[in-house]
C-alpha cells in the first residue's frame, strides 16, 4: 500500500521524466551525426564497406537523422515519427553490425532502441513542441 501511494505521488512528474529522457537521447545522438557529416566521404566509404550500398547515400541519411532527428527528439517535435526512424536504425545496427558483439558493446544501442520504442507508443509527453503545437493547431 505504501508503494502504491508513493507511485501515485510521482505520476504528476512523469512528463519531466519524458523530457529528461528525450533531451538526453537527442543530445547523445547529435554529436554522432555531426562527426559523420564532418567527414561524409569517409562515412560513405565506411557504410559501403559494411554492406550498406550506396554508402554515401546511407551515410548521409544516417548522419542527417542523427543531427536533425536528435534535435527534433530533444525538442519533442514529431517525436513518434523520429523515434520510429531511430528504432529502425538501431534494430538494423543490433541485427547487423553488433549481432555477435558482447553485451557491453551494445548496451547503449539497446537503451536508445528502448527509449525510441517508449516514445513511439507514448509520445513526447506534455512538455514538448508536439504538445504545444497540438494545442495551438487544434
């Protein structure tokens, strides 16, 4: 009974949890995309070398998703769509590049996938541009 009351007390703060998770995941992804954009030629070559052809196309697409999508996620803009794209990206990473890697080398990828799945089913939360724009547009 005590735990139930404690949990109910925390429910009004759940949107702050969504905000924190969105911002942290978004800001974590942006530098990965920026580093890919800084060396698009090398990024394209690497993507091609691991089987994603044409490498330049896939490298650019992933880099832009990580930068633009990371920013959108942090702001809570188009959260479910962006999260679906990140979920696809990280499922592909886990099933191809890191399938046989030890758990410690793919923990962050699994966490980003889990956060993406959470945002797909729950949305961005009330502290987001998605919510703000919905209020204004409807």
